[in-house]
C-alpha cells in the first residue's frame, strides 16, 4: 500500500474522504498466546479454552491491547510509523482466533496540518470489534507539533 | 476498587522500554517494517532503537524488561481492582513524539475517572487509568488512558 501521505501531496484530502480499507490476515491463536505471554498479561481467557468457556466465550479471545494495536498497525500502513499523534479506541466485541478484521475510516477534520479521522475494525460478520478516533500529521508545513 | 485514590498521583515509577519486547510484539502483530524489528535500521533512521508500534499499550509494565515485582504493578494493585471481574474496554494514547525501545520513561499514573453505568447484569464501574510518561529530562513523551470495566 502506498503511503497515504505521499498520495495526499498531489491530491489533498477532504473531510468525508474514506481511508483505504485493509483486511488483516486471520488473527492466529498462537499470535494471541504470544502477545499476552510477551506483555505479561496473565488473564487465562486468552490462552485457556476451558477458562474462556466458563467465562461465556466460544473460544479464547484476543487481548484488548492486541486488538487495538492492530488498528494502530492499520494506521501505520496508511501514514507510516511516526505520524500518528493520538489514537483512542473502544472495544466492542471480542476477537476470536481465525477472525479476519477489516479496518476502515473516514477523515473528519483537517486543521493545522493534522488530520483527524474515525476508525474501526469490523469482524467478518459485520460486527464491530472496536471503533474510535485518531489524528495524525499529514502536512508538516502546517503541523503544530 | 478503592475510589478514595481517584485523582491522586501514583508514582512516579521508572519504566525501561525493552527493545526486545517491542520487536517481539511487533513481529506478533505482523509488522514487517524494520523500524519496529531491527535496531540497526531504526538507528540508521535517527532513532535510539526500534520504535514502539502505534497504539501499543500494555497495562502496568508490559513493555518493560521485567514483569515481576514492578512498582507500577504494585501501584495498580493498591487500587484493589478485582481483575477477575474486570475487562479492558479501551484506550487512548497521545504521542508527543515516537517512543523507542531502550528509553527510560518516568510514569506518573492516576485514576482519572470513575463512573457507574447500568449493565445487563447489574451496574458496571468504569475506571480510567491515566499515565503520563516523560523522558529523563522531564519532557512529556506520551499519555495513555486505559479504560477498565469492573462488573458487579
């Protein structure tokens, strides 16, 4: 995917523009386990099927920080690793092993070189895994930061 | 949880962001950008070490070298939040600049907000845990606000 900021230099964005959607690879059970192991999250709901079932889930679930970090990865795919200034995401539905998340967003504001946008990650059945807002530097000539 | 601690600063505690953990987490998230994976590439680009992926937060000390006995975990424990009934509900991260592995950050936390909302199985308590991170010179680096929901 071409960096969105490069595209915007020749075709400036407008409020209401959609961000390119991106379908992530399926969320792997092993990745879920590795994420919580590395980050020290000891909640068994991410690794233990029996525990997850007792908690009312059909399988283990991805940790919330992992789901949110995947939205961060979506933004980095669009604008690179250093442009995002703010990301606020609320979790709405658990993410299970094998889920394919589709990330999307729309521009909601453009001011002083900073773009703000709505972002979300939907599961295959259309349910919202998480949603929120983000802002990133899109034009360093006018950026306040 | 102990609501009498709401608004009080907890800490500060020093957190050293582990380059190894950053690179490991980035790989698990599927990153192929060497800025997150290869300290040589990150340094060649002018950063101290691998960049922390956007939006990555780990409650407590999840990105530091040791998960055991960390002061931030103890601070979180002081709130007496019952994590067996608590879910992570969301986060907000504000960056003043990119954050690199190897950085020693001074983290000052507080319970910024507690609110109760009705839920299908009874009232739920929403807790916003805010942490302000500064560098060794005291300059702000980032602020995180993690929202937890404690079910009754």
